[in-house]
C-alpha cells in the first residue's frame, strides 16, 4: 500500500506549524488500552508525544518509519529480515545515527535504560522477565508501553481488525490521527474490495498456510491466529483450524487446493529472498508423496516472506490482496 498522504507530520512538526505548543499539547493526555506479558489488558497514558522510542522488533520500526516518525526512534532492535524496500533509505539513516541496536535478540535492561526512552513499542515477548521485564516496571518509571495486539497471539481478536486498531493507537499517541485515519480508510477500502470479490465466488478454495521445519515436517498456521486468518480474509478456507505440526501424511489428508508457505528472508543475500522462496516451494514439490495433492499437482504453491504475514504492521493488508490475486486472479 502506498503512503496515503504526501506529507506525514509528526507531533513535533505540528508544534512548529502552529507556532505554539498549545495546539499540540491540547491533544494530551492520551490513554490507550494495551497489554502486559500475561496478555492482560492494561491502560497506558501518554501525557505528551513520545520523543525517544525503543522499537523492539522490525514490525514496530517499519510502522514508525512508514508514518514519518523517524526522529522519534531512539533505538531499533531485532530484525527478522530485510527492511521493506520503500523504507530502506530511512532505516539506513537510523543505522548511520547509531540507532540500530541489534540484529537478533532484545537489548538488555541496562542498555535500554541508558537510552532514557519515554516509550517502548514492543512485541509481547520483549516484556518477558528474562528480557525487558513486565510493562508495569517501565510504566512505574514513566515509560509508556504499547504491545501489538497480534504479537504472540496477545489479543482476543487475532485478525486484520486488530492490526488496524494498532495503527489507530499510533495515530493517537503521536497526534497524527489525520494520517493514520487516512491509511485505515484506504486499507478498509482495499479489504472491502477483496471481500466483495470473495462474496461473488461460487465456491472458495481450500488452503493451508505453513512454515517448513525441514526433513518432511511443517507447521500449520491455524485460522485462530492472525497469520492463519489472512488466508481466510483472502477468500480461502483454512483447513487447519487450530494449527500445529504437520507431516507429509497430514498434508495428504488435508488435500488442499492451495498451499501458502512462508520463509525467512536471508538478510545476507541480495536476491530479494528469491533463493529462500524457491527453497520453500522445493521442499513441497520435492516430496514425491505429495505429487497428487491438488496444490502440488496444479502448481498452486505461493511462497511468502514471514514478515509479510506475521504479527501485524503495514505488510498485512497488501498480503491479503496478494493472496487473493494468487488464488483467484486472472
């Protein structure tokens, strides 16, 4: 999805435009409903616009960059793959400024404290006791926290609706609601367009969305998580309701029309994930026992980057559209 507005204003920029801080400050305090590590709802109040934000994962970093909040990032941690192409120049500037904290894993508490953050924008697992500790510890220090609803299956609603709700929260926290509301409207229009096409289908295809473990084993993303729900938003029936490990025999028994297989992007490669994508497909087509499964026999296997379908963020809505086009497009 393209950026919805030509200019993406941060809350600090809004102050400059008005010539006074009154207009910006009148927006605050802002209270959002987020979560702690135990998946319990927690209300967090921001008395002003966060200026030093730690993004614990790539998804959060990409969200901040996409909405023009680069200057508010104090640290960016834990890349799962290559940064989105349209955000790479912005991310490179973070690296040049020494704000890339680590490629794998979370920074320790001491390192984060040294940043003096006023917000931690995190994955649920970042707040485990052996990582950064629970959100209450940071809230007591005056550090605001926000956990993405679908990270580690945190919220009850593990669908694209929760992804859009996260974006609405970003708009409120950083006083850029005009921008995020425009994005949400565009996203909803795209989803509605796909849904209208899905509603006109005579019969939906059956599908599995899986991740390869190697040696003839896979993991199925169930319809009860965000990743598994995306294929259903795209108009297919996810054959695995609960998810879990799969063997070759399990795939044969499911007999899917379509298989969507995710792969981890090799950040050391400059081929855009082509080799990893091909390997993910080959793991299925190379299994002779799967030759008669419709998805394999009819070459209806789609490889997707894991970061495009997992956890939330700006990659999710375009992924739904891409899945629909793969399954039903001309």
